[in-house]
């Protein structure tokens, strides 16, 4: 039985961009999803907390079905990291618990 890894990282990207995760600058390939970029860096094992019970979660299906990769991007909550391509200067934070669909609140508060 072969002992070599079944998966290998492809180094096809020619261009890199700078993003920020929880205040930490990251240099990532420009042609990958945000979820792939975060998984390839040492940002911890979780990118979100469950809105129901606070359980930690991270990208799982990588195709937009499971919603385990929810993060806040540039202040916008409920973003699926696996469906977003990284862009220069993107600011990303872990999504902690339930978030409102509309960011910024209302004038009635």
C-alpha cells in the first residue's frame, strides 16, 4: 500500500493578494476561495461558532451546502467562505454565534 499523500497542494497561482484574518495579515493565492485560503494558513481550527450552541465549525463541504464556513467579510456577516474568491485587502473575522441578516442595526434601537 503506498504511503505517499493522496492530496498535494498545487502551486499554480502566479499572483498573491494580502487579506486580513482577525487582524493577522495573510498572503494567499489570488485564485482560491476564502475557505481554501484560511485552511491553508495557521488561523486555528475554527472559523465560526454555531448560532445554536456555540459549537466551533470550519469549512467542510467546500461547495456551499453545509454553511460551516460562515465568516464576516468586510463587516458583512453570514458570508460562505467557500463561495467567495479572495480579493486584495479583504478583512475577515470569525463569525461568533447568531448574526442579524442586516448589518448595522436599525434606527429603532
